[in-house]
C-alpha cells in the first residue's frame, strides 16, 4: 500500500458553501434557456451531481468523455472524444459544460469546440469546481468557478484523482510533491481513519 502526504485544502462543509455561491452566480447566466448540463467524465461527475441539484429543475443531463493529447497551440486538433452526448441534447441547446478543474485549459477548449462546431450547440457556458490559472496553456477562462487557487498544487478528492485514486474523498486535499512535481509517497504503517471517515480531520496521510 502506498501512502501520500497531504494537506486538506477545503473541507466538505467549505466545498458545499462554495457550490452554493457557484450556483447563485450561474443562475443568471443560464436564465430561462433550455439547458443541457454536461460534465466531463469522470472527474466532474461528483461536483456536477452536487451543482445541478442547486440549479432549477428542468435541465437535461448528458455526458462527454474527452482525452486531450494536444500541445499548447493546437489542443482541439489532438482531442479525442471517447463518449458523446446525444445529438438532440446538444443541437441548438445552451450547454452547461462542467469539469473538476480548469488547469492548462486544453480539455475544456477541446470539449467546447466539439460541442459548438461538431454538434451544433447554440451556446456553451463553462463551470468548474476549481480554477487554476497558473498553468493555463491556451486562452480560455471559466464563466464561473467555485474556487480559484493561484498556486500550483496537485489536488485530489471530490472527483479529482491521482492515478485514478482518491476521487471519492469528501474533501479537497493537496498532495505533497517532490522536485519533479510528482506526489511524494511516505513509508509508514499507521494510517489515520479520520479523514476518510469524516472529511474533517487534518491528518497527514492518505493511502492507495
Ligand atoms: P486541463 O486540460 O489541463 O485543463 O486539465 C484538465 C484535467 O486535468 C482535469 O479534468 C483533471 O483530470 C486533470 N488535472 C489537472 N490538474 C489536476 C490536479 O491538480 N489534480 C488532479 N487532476 C488534475
Ligand atoms: Mg479529469
């Protein structure tokens, strides 16, 4: 079992309050439009499930899965959608595109371009849980975000993963990284149960 040192950045209650604020800022942007809410699978599904339950009923949910292999100059050319929403849910609709984090911006740029140009969306509004502008590689910004971090930390929990793990943590944590920016494992035998059980402890290790 590998364990990683981490620091809790936002607790479950703080995330909930941040989502309340995000929903309030989004409502006027969506207006009375016919909205299709589309999270990018899989990281955004946790955040999206909580966000749409704060928005007016009547919106349609669908999903997109997209992998980006692009460079900073031509991200959309390298994007490979692997799962698409139903065309009826996109054509002529106002799409609320959601992801867990806006980092380099390649994923959202590619997804937005695909929905508008290939699938005929009338409009795309982008909402993310976390905005991390420091590593932006393409010119894109979110229409609304729950929280913004100015520093470059590697975040896990609430949908964000490291090698597929930790998405189910009910809080947001930053993994300690080494000089190469890779999460640092620690070799100990004791793992506190507190953070996974409650999301409220500031214990310093999570296990994979
Ligand atoms: P972008 O295309 O660089 O904006 O990255 C978006 C995707 O990269 C997200 O959907 C995440 O899966 C992943 N990602 C970026 N930063 C982090 C992080 O700090 N922790 C976990 N995943 C991240
Ligand atoms: Mg992701």
